[in-house]
C-alpha cells in the first residue's frame, strides 16, 4: 500500500497502526494538500457483504458528528476490493501509550482528559450514536493537549463471528460493561461504564478486572467487585473516586443518567469544597450473587427433572411415616404372609448371591485432560476402563502436542468397569507455507505475510546494495519460499535492495561529447539522450548541461545520464568587426590605449591593449544577437575617453555609423611675427637656431600656429638661417596622417 494513490487522491505515506479489523495508514490528500489517516478494511473481511454494509453505514453515521473532541471523518469509499474510511490525522499519541509511559497520571490531567471524552460522548449520544468501544487505544491526545475520540460506530459493525476471528473483543473485554458482557443491548450508560474504567486506569495504572481468559474477565464484570481507587492510590480525592464508583455500578440505573451529567460532575469534582466530600453509599445490588436453594431430582419415565427441595413436603412425608400401627390387629393370614415373605427373602438372597458372581462393578471416570496420552491411557486402565483405539487427533490451541484435551466420558461420571473411553489428543500445530516474496516490494510482501497471520513484530528487514535487484525490491527471504513455518514463533527475515551503490557524478560541462560519454560509462552508468542546443558561451561539440545527476551529486550505477551538447552559435548571430580609431594625446607622444567591450559572449570583456604615439585603427571582433547589442569602451592612460554602441540591426543592415574621434593636439612650434618687426625676426631666428641645435638635423619638433608664411620672408629667412627649417619633412608626414584620418587642420 505504501506509495499507492487510493482513489487517485490519497497517497499512502506509511503505516501508523492496525487492529483486528483494519490497518491504519498516514496519507496525503493530494487535492487539499493535507495529511489524513486512512483506515483500510483487512482483506479477510472484503467478501463479507453484511459486514461491509454495516461498516459503511456506521462510518457514514459517524461522519455526521462534528465536535472538537471527535476525530472527523472526511470520506468513505471503495477501490476494487479495498474498503476505506478517510479521517482526520492527529499528530500525537493515543492514551494507551501515555498510560504505559507515565501512569498513574496527575489527578487534574486525568480529570481533564475524562471531561473531554465525556463531552465527545455527549455529542454522539445526542446524535443517537453509541460508541461501544471506549478504551485508551481509541483516545488520541494531540500535541496541543486536545483529546480526540476515534472509531465512532465501528464497533457496531462487528458481528459475533468477526469478534471471534479477529480477537478485537479480547483487547476490549477489560472495558466491557456488565450488560455488554451479558450480550444484551447496550446504550449510553454502557459507554459511561467504559469511561469509568479508563479513568480508573489513568489514576491507578492498572485495570479493575483481570483474568486468565476473556470469559473470566467478563464474569468478573458481572459478579465481582473491584478494588476501590483510593485503596490503590491514596492521592485520589474522594470526589474523584465517587465519580469512578458511580460510573462503574453494575446496575445501569445507578450510574450517571447521561454523559452530560457525568461531565458536570467531572468539571466540579476538583473544587475545594468537593475534594473531601462523603463517600457515595449504594444500596445492595439485586444483581449480586445470592445463595440459591438446593437442587434435587425427580424421575418421571425416562426423564429426570430438577426441583427445589420443599420443607413442607418433607414434613408431610414425616407425618405419613408416623401412622399408628398399634391399632392393627395381627390375624391368622398375617402369619401365612410372613412365612411366604420369609421364603421369598431366602430365595432372593440365593438369587442375589448367584447374580453377584456375574455383576460388573461401577467405577468413577478419572480426569485425564492435560495429561500426556501415555499417562492418560495408564490412568484409565488402572481404573478398570478401556481406551478406544481410535484416538481423535486435532490441533488445539492452549494444549501441547500429545496432551489430552478432551475425554468422551467426563470426570466423575459413574460407568461400568470395562467401559470404553475415547480420548481427544492435541496434534501438531498446522504450519503455514512461506509465500514467495523475493522480487516484490516491501508493502506487497507484508500483505502476503499478513494473510499467513505473521505479526509485524516478527518481521525483520535489512537493506543492502545490489547490482541486479532494483531498489525497494526484496533480495532474499527466510524461511524460503514454500517452507512450512509457525507464524506465531518464527521470525521472518527479509533483505531489501538499496539498488546499486552510488558514485559521485563529476562535472561534465565543457567536456567534448566523446569525453563525457566515456566518463559516464566508466562510472557504470548508461548514456541517455543527447540533445543539441545553440550556445554563445560554450564551444560547438562541448557539453552545456547534464541531468538527472548534477555535478558532485551521488548517482546510481545502471541509470541513465543525459547530456545537452552545444551546436555552436545560434544561426541568427552576427560576427561584426568594429574598427576603432584611437589617437594619443599629442601626436608623437606615447599614450596607453585599453579596449573593453561587451557582446553576446559576455559583458566587460578585455580587448586589445597597446601603446601608441600616433593615430591608429584597432579592430574589435563582436558577436551580436537580436537580444544582445555590442558596445566598445576606449580607455587612454587609464581614463575612459569614448564609448561606442554597435546595434544588432545596424550590423545586419550594414548601417553601423563610422566612429569619429577628436584629432590629437599638434606639437608646440614657434609662432612667426610680422617681417617689419626686427625683434620678432630675431626671436624667430634664435628659436629656430636653438631647435636646430636640439635636433641636430635642422628639423623642428613643434609647429607654429597657422600663418601666412609666404608674406613674411624675413621671418622665414631668419628661421632658415638658424637651421630651423620651419616646414620640414616631419610636418609633411603629420599633415598626411590628418588627411588620411578624414580630419582637417
């Protein structure tokens, strides 16, 4: 059942309990996303139509109850041969577990629990529902302390046959009311009697009636008195003991008349003015055991009747026996009669003597039950009886093999010597055959073992890795399939597969397809599906993604590992070369240029870096996509000087704008003056001479501002005389570069 989705809605999570009639599972209501408890009818009852009808009817009646102290029933249904009831799931323990763990409970706690049970019973009784099975096992205590009564109405669905088969009454007989034990109709007061026993057990840690068998316990409910609670636990207040005494009266008329009355008594019994109240005194119960008159027998024909002895009748017989014989006169015929009688007496004596020679003596049959067969035969033969050669041999629960469990003539019977006695001897216990559970899931195996009446606490399970058996299936079993075993004493051992031992899955991304497949196979896994997908970041032919086993996760050998491999750039991607013009701060001086760009392959990627002293064109390779444009940022001497955007649409249409850049500054040169000014000519001459000396080849490093040198011959000559050579070769080259870049001076 574990993992099964009942009715397509309730997913079974785990088994949480069970009884003689049903198993209880924790499940998840997929539709409402909540935990529920599901009670599933045991398989042996699924063909009992009468039971199923009552089971469903009573469950539906219980579903009509709506009370905070009653476990709510949500649904009743059937799927194939599975009959189930869906009810509220309570997180906590049942009262039986709490009693075992820490009874006797504190008085106030026990009274609080009993009060809430009373409240639930009062609600049920007002709805004409009798519980009939109040016991600690059916009382749930939530983690918040809330008491919940469960299994309303289910007891009514149990037939007498079912009780015998399942043994459910054996577990409940300690809480029977006297009328329940008699087998008569039970009512509200029967539930209150059971509640009194539950309260007794909570406060004393023991049951009021115990016995060797369910019948002996039931008889004690009918005939015997229990030890009063305060005799067992003196800490119990008298007021609380009074509640127990009144609820457990054998006569229903002396109990509380309703659950409401008992609840009111519980709510007030711990008040200061009631704790030490007088002990309740009850009149003698008419149902108690009485001394009955002696029984005598009288015979009429072939029948014997038992009648009570009548003293008056005895007196009458006495009077008759006292008749006055003195009035009778002996006459002559009397003598004749006497002689005849004497003769007859002598004759009778002779007959008796002869008869005694052939008469068989009477013997009393001894008790041989519980004796071994050999001892029983010997005992009967010593008593002068004959043992029938045909011995009845059957398995008898409670008797060892070879022990007599019955005899044809009961102990104490008077029979003739030599009478034949037939013995019934306990035979070997019929064994169950172990079903095949190897290869099955655990829940399937448990169901098969349950049919063989193997209790859960005699099933041991272990887990181990196995390369050939899937996880969750049974590898081996003990006893073996078909082997006979005693389900009451044999421990069934099951070994469950954990599947193949796991391995750590490495990171396969950025491996080539062949490398990744080889790695998967080396780990004992199989290569599953291999898909292709475009990628801007992963090179064509290399792995982009792996699943279901992620990097560094434990993987199960024998399973599949799937891959996604890069098919390269998407077909819509465009490779575009963007030519970036760069220039130094001043022509001829060195500047460090650094390029940073972004495109479909990533943001802020480092481009080329170089040192320049003149204007240059640096190509930048961009990959553009419809959703990813490009950008190029220029840094000169560590400072950002320009950012260019390259749009996908422009690159596709060939309309990317040509970048413009501010030309570098011209080198510093002497400024020429008017030819009529002598001083200016002389300064020009001196400057030209100094520059000429610095260069050594007559070339100047600077440039003068743009002037009309053709009109100023004096200045020009002065420059020439000083070896400055105003416009030399270097000047010409600079002008050519400016022209080539598309700039103007």
